[in-house]
């Protein structure tokens, strides 16, 4: 499972998602633990689990949370993908 890290500067949202269709809790927890490496003060209550429904990420899951900035290894995106 490859983890994709993105940051939407328009609304200060960090996105971590995978390139697979897994909906297992272990996959979501892996995303959370990966996020905590870059954002050590991140809490469970800060994070939303997202089911994407847009064109590019359709039927995949990820997590999103607010942050003022993200490390340089996060891809900068202009908008968030449509979600359900």
C-alpha cells in the first residue's frame, strides 16, 4: 500500500490516502500513524476519515485534518477531492 501525502493550501487541509481500495481499520490507523510522524501533536479527534467519490480517487479512503502548513514532501494541491 503506497501512502500519498497532499496539502491543500486553499483551506489548510492535510490529506493522507492510499492507492488502494482498502477500508480496513488497520489501513486507516497506518495513515494516522504516518501523519503523526510529520505532525507529532495530532490527536485522533483532529482527524476525519474520508470516503472519496470524485473522478481521481473514487471508492478509496483517506484521512484529512487541518494544519497551517505541511512538510515539503507533501504534494501541494489546489482543491480537495469530492467525498461522500
